[in-house]
C-alpha cells in the first residue's frame, strides 16, 4: 500500500495572505449570534477546556503511592526523563546509516588522498584504508542518533508518573472533548488504550463519559506500568477492589480479534517502535480494532509530529470503500498536511495543566503536543470544516492576524479588522486562541 499520496503545487508550504472580502461568520450561525445564543468570546469553535487538573480522587491515590515509595528522592531523575522524552528523535531506518556512511567515506577518502603525489604500494593502500575507516567510524559515532527503547522498570514508572501524568491527562481531556463538543449525543461504550502507561487515557475517558463505558482494554508492555495503573485506580491501596467493571490489562496487542472498540487511543507510545514499518503495522492493527474513532497523540516536536502525520497519511490513503476514514480533528481536510510540506515547523498545539502537588506546591504549566483524531466512514456532507488556527493569533490594536489551515488544505493568513469585517466576525477572531476552530466561511 502506498503510504503517501501525490500532491500538486497548490499545497504551498508557507502562509498566504487572504485577499478575498468574503471571510465572515458561517451563515448557519449568524442568527444564533444575533439571538445571543452564542457569544464571540465563547463561539462554538473554541476549545472548552483551557486548563485541566487530574481529578481529586486520582490525585489522592497518586500522592499515597509517591509518599509510600519515597519517590521524592527521584524527582531530579524524573525531570531528566521528561527532558529526554521531549528531545527524542526517531530511530534511523534500515539503510539510512549505510547511505550516510558511504557519503562520509567518499568525503574522507577524497580529503586524505588529494595530496598524494605517488603510487602507493599494496601495504600503504591497506594502511591508508584503515585510517580512512577509523575516521569515518569516529564521524558516524558523533553524528548518528543512538536510539533505544526505554525500559520502564519500577523506578522509571514512578518518575514518569511524577512528571508526565498531569500534562498527558490534560492533553487527552482536551482532545477527547473535541469529540464530545461536536457530537454531544455520542456515548462510547468501549475503550482500547495502546501504551496505556499510568492510565491517563482511562482517567480522561471517565471524566467525559463517566456513566457510559462498559469495557476498558489497556495494553502496555511494562508489567510495572500495568501494576501502577491498577494501583492508582484502587485508591493507591493493595487491598481495594477494582472500582471499574470490565477493566482488562495486557502486555501485548491481541494477535487477532474481531472485537472492536468505540474509541481506540495511542498516546505517547509509538516512539517505542524501532521502525516506520513496525509503527504502521501497529496503526493498521489499531484501526482494525476501531469502531468509531482512532486517536494518535505524540509530543509536539518535529519527530512527534512526523509519527502523527505518518499515521494520518496511512489511514487516509486507504480505499474509502475498504475500512476507510477521514480526519475528524484537528484537520478540516483529508489532503496532505500543508504543515508537513513546509518541513520547518510541526503542526502542534499547547495545553495548560495544573501540576501534581509533589514534591512542592502545584503550578500551572503548559505542554506542546501533536495529534489526530481519525473517524471511520466518510466525512458527513454537513460537516462545517471550519478552518483551524494553527499558530498563536497576533492581536494588535484594531486588528488580529490569524494563521489558518483551511478545508482546501492550504495555509492562509487572514487579517481581521474593524474596518473590513463585521463586528461578530472580528470579535470571534479576536477571542480565538491557538488550536481553536474559527467558525467562518
């Protein structure tokens, strides 16, 4: 199966100024604004969750666990783990190192033989070749990224809990609320979490649909992570019965199963796959398990965004008649991502969160993430496809500049001003934030 579709020159990588005079509030919403059903400051495209904090009962369980295990002594290691996770690069693909070695060898060989003015004996040629190979090895050693899986033993799991639970929970609540906001009557009954970690996906699902879920299936290769996730749900105590019915844990993806789940999630997990092939094979398995929505989330780095975009392209390139789907969020289109073509900055978003009160007081911080929600089936004909704000708006006196990803797969820069736009359109643009949809046509 082809992974990437051909694209034409209209998908230009830079933001283009919008010269049309017809950018205005979606006509379907005009009456709602006039009747004060909607306010520009809280228009229907805004993210409803601006900042999130781990639920109190989960926080309480986490605090019991961290204090019982004397995790405070490992806090500096948790900070180092967080920095490492955010700076990770993708593992080199098969053949990449050989190509790079061949290129370096040619350059080094040319440098070391350019000054030779005599014919070398066989022994001298052999010695020279050894020197060249030694220099090539040293260059490659310094310049090739040494990727490795993270071994999540018990101490590393506790470090991960301390530093990553709060931002990851907040990000997942924000993403899942996109579904609930657009489909208020949707009630998922089953949830599959690949790379479930400490259980942030389960916490987020129970925050949004506390009375609807009947089955949770969590997969994580670390037995220590599974034990920790279960302990958190049991109030941090060993002698407490699991409060969630239909809660299952496994270390590996089931080999083959016809069981599908309403929402399937892979959050901050695909970095542990050693190759693009293994990542796409996993995406295929997860898509096969998806009844309604597949959600892929990674950190907002270039590498994290590439993982998300690879998954998006892989699914959207499937024949629509055979298990196909469309981009539900954040993309207002199914064409190749214009931010990917730009190859300078990833498509990412910012989420604020309240840190755990451990080892010091709680603070409000922010984390950058990339994501895509893919939905089974074809895009509905009545889908609004409002443009998404993909960079922080620039707010100035009398005008606001919004950088948008549009339904046509283009990056547009629109200047909203009092003089050129009606009051509702102008105020909606001025009240919008990075990551919001802008309800304009």
